[in-house]
């Protein structure tokens, strides 16, 4: 079954401030000319999460980034740099007309002052202004620990703000599991400060949890500024964008209207990582 967003309900809940975005403008690309092609109207908005190409990137960062640039990717969201230095990666990106506006950090780095400071320094070198917590282990998924995590995100968010960086959270499916009268995701949304913590919505994992992404966006206006675009087939398997059942051609413009500014193609375990990015990019821009 194709995942069809509830367009009427969503638009009814959209704020007046989104009307400019619905016309095709984004705060981060307002100086760009529309390409006239693709789901979003701006190929400049489409990025890639480097987790998709992690094995290639670890072995050959320059070759991998050059290949992504040839596909048309402009914005590369990092998922760790392995043994590469931030300065070297920044130089390669500059050589290829690439930018990196955001990256993922680990929970242990958020909990350790020195590691968190190093992440802020790395982000500054790369030119990033968002750092998202990308995953938490199973033992961290209780209501009390979600509340503690919200406090940690707020604290680190306040520290990062002085460096011009915002902290965020990237979901999987487990945050939506009911725990009494709440969920982990609800705790994180309600107990984090919108001025300090933003959200990155992963459409595959939302679908995997059986949730409507537009209802989630509508439930907390302004909290979602970034997303991961990856598809899901009828068997529940992750596939390249366009090979699954999620109706991105309807969904993404509505997400954009809700204030989502950054769109990252991703596939966790593709058979051919660069081919998967290329196929997804072609589907979204064709």
C-alpha cells in the first residue's frame, strides 16, 4: 500500500508563515533560482547522508565525495569522519563544490565534555550548524531515560548555541512505542526547548512505526527543520527512493511547507551505495 499523506488535514493545520515556502522558497536557498525540476523545485536542497556510503568514504573520502558531486549532491551530512580530519574533508568538499551543513553525533559524545567539545570544533571546521543525535541503544529507551535525554539535549543545546550550532534528534521507529500514556518521541518533543533542540524526521522509520509523518509535523509546528528521505517497500524493507511505497512526490512539498529546510537521501545498507544515491537523486529530481 502506498503511504499517502493526509494532505487536507495537514494544510488545514499549516501556519500562515508557511505560505512563502509553499510557493517554492526555502530560508536556506532563497537566493537560488528554481531549477524547475524535481519534487522540491530546487536540486540545491537535496543532500546525502554519508552513512549511506560509509564504507566507501572510510576507504577513499576524496573519490567518494567526488562521485557524490558528479551525481548532483550538494550537501553532505556526516556520520563520523573515521580517521579523516575535518580540515581534510572540508578541503575535499571545497574542491568539489560541496558543503556540509550538519552531522550526526553519538550519545557518548554528548555525555562527555571533551568529546562534545571536539565535535563542536569539528563541526565549525566543516561549516556545520546542526549536530543531530542519531541513535540511542535499547537500554536508554525508558520513560525516565527519555526525560534525562531531553535534559541532556537542552544542556548541550545551550552550550552549542554560543558556537552558532543547534543540537537535534534523529528518530528511528522505537521512539514511537507506547509507554503508558506517552511515547519516547512525545517526551523528547515536549521536554526539549525549541530554541535549543530541533528535530530531523526520518520518513522510513516513521512509516515503519506505522505513523503518518504529516501528523507528526503538524503536532509540533516549527520543530522539524531536516529530514532523511529513504523508501520502504510493501514487505517493510528499505529500498532506494522511488522503488518503494512512500509517496514522496506528495509528501516532500508538504514537509517543505511545514518548514523542513534540509533533505538528505539515505539508505542504511544498499547493495551498491553510490548507485542507490544516484537512483534516489534521479527519482527526486526527474
